[in-house]
């Protein structure tokens, strides 16, 4: 998962609500109350791909141990089944060679074994915690056995983007920045991104006030600096920040409404032993926002500003003279969001 805040410090969102994040929520709430309704943009409206086609997405994930990465990949597959999205590819950004196998297991369970997968360079180092990735690889039939057997993530990004219409792709970044920085630094990478990518949606930050580097940024700080600092990322960015996942507690019905072979069931049982949700969900909302809905469940804030590196090395929201289309995203209707995610998690 990774929520950038998920864990909100390094320790863990896994154990109840992070106090620092809740404090940030109070601050942001106070800011919103001070600024009034005019500061809140209209709810996100469904995006549409070129010619009315479903949105085309590439998902960049640190799926390995965090609950919400699995939910995002599972929901993307359900939406692909329903013709609501087109998954061009999924790339892993953690050094766990089994992570790609776990992603392949999820895709295969939903009937999408042909989705192209890529692995971060250096996967052989195997330095990332495996979490539930091994459980998925054991429980669900799949074809890919290791990250060594798939293309490098940057090479796959380049191939997928080159084959798409201009300004048609949404990158959904729900992990570290390693692959994004690699793509940006590759030959002609900036031009390729600017030509092919419509929008980049990143799960990270705690806006507007900011904080230290949270989980996603902390996974690869130099790469995060390359994406956020310097000349900046060449497309609009929507930041789905840490406030989004605190109350997004989902999946409680999986163990009673789905078979043990359901990949979401496997992950939920492995993490929470079929008890109450033991973690929030940051990546699920990020995926839903990226594909355009449901309308009314999100608000877009921060127009006229952009994420910037702060004195703590983390991200804050600041006025920008050069970035005019970036926003940060908060939840507008928590109950509806949770219901939508729960409905998609149990679907097959």
C-alpha cells in the first residue's frame, strides 16, 4: 500500500489511527472552515478516455504488505471487467521479487492474466518486506514466478506510453517514486510523459500544512525529490493525501461473503485474521479518483498551488507560479466512498 501517510511516520498506520495524522486533520479542517465553501472545488467528475473510451491507466504500486495496494489492484480489475477502465500495465516499485507474482495472482483471479507487468530495477536485492505477497502467490494460480522474469518498470512504462494516443494515459502512483524518477530521467522521458500522459495521480502528502516524509516518499527520497523538485513533473498532478484513508475502513465482509480463493479474501485474512479492518485504505480512494468517480465522493482543493519539498524533507502545499492545474484531494462523502469500495471488493 503504501499510503504515504498510512503509516504516517514510519511506524505505522497499521496500528490504529496515527495521532500525527489526526492532528493534521484537525488543522486542515480548521483551514477549510476559515476559507469557507469557496475554497472547495466541485466534486471530481468522471474522466473519459480519448473518444469516450474508458480511462487508460498504468498503476505504480508497492504492493507487498499494505492492505490498500491490494484493494486498488482488485478494484481496478473489477472495473476492467465492467469496461469502466483499461489497465495498460502495472509496475512494482519495491524490491520484493514475489510482489510481481502477487500482482499476477490478483490479475489472474479476475481473468486478466495478460495485463503487462514490470518490476523495479534491483528487485533481486529482495530488501522489501513480503507481507501478504507470499500468501497470494501460494493460494492463487498464476504464471509469473519472479520479478526477474518481467520487463524493468521503466522499460515497460516507455513501451506502454509510446503505444497510446497523446494525452490519454493516467498514471496512478500508489507507492514509491523510483519508477517515476527513472522514467523522467530516461532518454526523452520528460517529452514522452508530457506527450502521452493526461494526468498523474499520486497518493502522498498531508496537505496543505505538510509534514515529514511519509511512507511513499520515504521509500526512495532521492527519487521523490526528482519528481517533485527541480523542473518538476511535466503533467498535472492530483495528490490524494493522507487524510483520505483514515476513515476508509473497508473489507469487513470479505471473509463471510467471498470464497477463500478470492484474492481480496486472501489478503484480508492474512492481515486481519478476518477481524475488523486493522488499517485504513489510502490506495483504494486514489484508484477511484484516478478513474473519475464516483462523482460527489471527493473534493479537489488547492487550486493555484502545488506540492513542494519543505524544511522537514516532506511535502507541503505552496503557491505556484508555474503549476496551474495541480490539486490535492480529500473525501467529501465518506459513507458513500466506503460503500463503493466494499461493493467492488466483494465483486467477481
